[in-house]
């Protein structure tokens, strides 16, 4: 049966969450990115942008994942940094 309103259900199943976590672990393993290296990258990125913007640390998300636009699944660094305001 077709779920006409299925797109309104934004809650991910535990299976989907576990699958995404496993993908992230595999990407981290394949790129040899240790948690320490990821923390260094985060620190450098935040240090660089803090000269130009004020950002919200509560919703900060920086991670290494893989591309979705091609079949190679190359690792990419994804940063979601909510900006409070621009500095002049």
C-alpha cells in the first residue's frame, strides 16, 4: 500500500540510524581519520571562521562522511555551523 503521508514522518527508524552510524565508522576507518585528527580539523575550522563570524556552538556538526553524488563514495568533510551574525 502506498503511504501518501509517509514523507511527513521524519522520525528515523533505529535500523536506519544504526546503518548511518556504521557507514560513518567505515568512512573514518577507510580515511584513517582518527578522532583526534577530526578534533584538530574542527578546532582549525572554527578558529578560522571565528575571525569573521559568531557561530552557535550548540548546533555545531562537523563530520567526515562520503559523497552521495557518485558511486565512488569518496570521503568528504561536512560542516554545519549555524552563524549568529557576521563580524565587520
